């Protein structure tokens, strides 16, 4: 955060509006109070904790407070590095030494790639967690409305389409307390970090499946149209023009769901081709509605 008032973009304002909505449910904790104290005397504070412990909520709560005081809130790690190391002439290699988590990310990604090549069953089980949005019960794999997704994943991972859900359960159990955890009958990733790495590996291999099946919030955070950019997050999944139409159809469908905010704030909407596809879809729907109204009028 910098004490220089800067003009916020519409997207940034929309993000802060979303944070304010989340703030309604925020409960002040001792951990949050301690973090606030540290901010008053330090220029860098790292909030660490288990998955689901409230790290993001604490950071957003404090950031909104500083924003109200006139500070400019930035979420981009690269901007922080540029601000505090601009006079040090650091190379990209030096920057990686400062933010060592990058090396951990690369190591974990190589580990997941090895799982993919050596154990198709484990890779398939992790892929199912990706496509079921980190919330998988074996009973989900038996439902008619998710059967196609299950068989599609089996085929992609090189497993027989008649593989029973119980086999997937055995595989998931073998990875408990390492890659996954189980709460009652529900499997989830052991940690957000494991989830992000698996999403990236699977999404890089099968971008179409990510576009069509992954959580719309994940698509907003991690999917980008275009080529590799060294300033992007390490877990960014890049789409070429081949998948723009598929992405457009998915976003258009989600416009009528409960996750409208994740569509509106999707950075991919800056792409002109994607916007054109959404406009075309809208016109098509309008024409269909008009034709139905005309037919109904003629009926009467």
C-alpha cells in the first residue's frame, strides 16, 4: 500500500465493492488485531496460516481500512517488488531469490507432472477434484448429470470409461494427508497451494475442460487470453484464439446464474473477440425471444 492517491480503474473499484460486501460477514479476531498492529510499524507483513483460516479476509479487512484513509491498495506482487527494489538493478533471477515461493511452485508442478506420467489413477483423481471445484463426493460420480464429466475425465487421463467410483475413492484415500484431505464423505485438496498447482498442470494440458467445467471464479482468477507474460501469476493458464468461442459461451451461460460478479470482473472481457462473441450470443437470444413473442401473438 502506498500513500499516494491514484485513480482506480473500474475493475479495481468493482473488486473493492465485492470486498465491502464480504466485510458484512467479517468477524474481528485476535489474529486480525495482531496483524493490524504489525502494519503500523512494518513495511512488509506476511499473513500465513492453514487453508480456510481467514488469511484473505484479514488482508481485505485491513486493506479496506487503509483505503478509507486515502491509501492506494495494490494486489500485484510485481508492483511491490518494483517499488522497493527499483534502485537495486535486480535481475529476474535475483527476484526469484527474494520470493522463494516461486521455486516451491516450480518444484510442486514438476511433482504433479510426474504423477501424471507415472500414475494415471492419481492424476485422474486430482483432475476430478479440479473439475468438481474442490468438493468431491463419490456419490457425485454416480449422478446422471455428472456422469459425462466423470467419463470425460477418465478418458482424458487414459483410464477405462467403466472405472468404478469406488476405485477413485481408493486412490483418493491413498493420497490423504498429502495431496487431499477427507471431511466425512467429501474430498478436498489438502491445501490451496496443492489445488493451484494441480489446476495449472491440468489446465495447461486440457484448457477446454477448464473453460467448460472449472469453477467460474477460478476462471476469473487464473485464465488469460494471450501469450505468456513474465509479470503474470505463476499459475496463469493461457488460452489461444482457438478457445475464445468456448470461453464466450461459458461466460454467457454464467450471466444468468448466481455468479454474475465473477463474469463481470473477468479480465478476459478486455479481449475484443470475446466481447464480440458475447454480443452475438445476446442478439441471438433477443431474436429468439422476439420470434417466440410473435408466434404467441399469432396464436391468440
